[in-house]
C-alpha cells in the first residue's frame, strides 16, 4: 500500500497525482502490512491543514467584524456610544495584528473586549432600533450594529472551536 507524501492519503500504486490533495507524486511512500495497521489513521499533515483551515475561519470572521465597523466610522455623527464601539474595535484590530502569526487568533484578552463591546452594542442597538426606518443612514447604522453583535457572539462562542 502506498501513501501520499504530502497529505498521507491511501493511493493506488499507479497514480501520478494524489486523489485527496492533488499534489504531484514524485515518490509515494510504501508501507508494509504490519506498518499499515499502526499508521492506518495517521496522516502527517492532516492536523496542520485542519489548524490552518480553522485559523482561516477565525481570520475570516475577524475580517467580517472589521468590515462591519466601516459604516460605523463613516456614519458616526457624534454619538459618544459609537465612539466607544470604535475604540473597542481599534483595540481588537491592534490585538489582531499582533496575534496574526499565532496559532490561536482569539485569546482571552480579545474575548474580554468582545464581551464589553457586545454589552455596549446591545444597549446602543436597543435605543437605535426605534429609528430603524427613519432614514437610510440610521437603518444602515442599526443593521451594522446588529451584524457586529452577531459576529461578536459567533467569535465568543465559536472562537476556540475555530482555532
């Protein structure tokens, strides 16, 4: 039995490309039947790929979080509460860039800031929701707050599971 040297998937002996990861097979690893029983479920790079995918998922959620902050920066018309949300978002942005190379992007400090920001956003959303249909800008502001609140909840409850 031969295995892919890149992802560790089982291969037919005549294949030139891996059917799982698509990499070109220059030399596949041949394992005897005794070794096959011990290495049946072990894939050398599979854990690295899972960690990479989960890190990308957390990074994508944080990018959505930052993109939802853009309307708040544009539409802020002097609300002190929105300035507070922006300060929390700036702290998260700085922490994000400091932890970009780390395996786990969302750490305890970011979660504390997320909790504080979610409380502030919820209180702003409750007061702002009565102006939801007043005009376009208040509707966009209110929907941005709702989107930020939902992304924060996802990052709080799924943050470690995406890591």
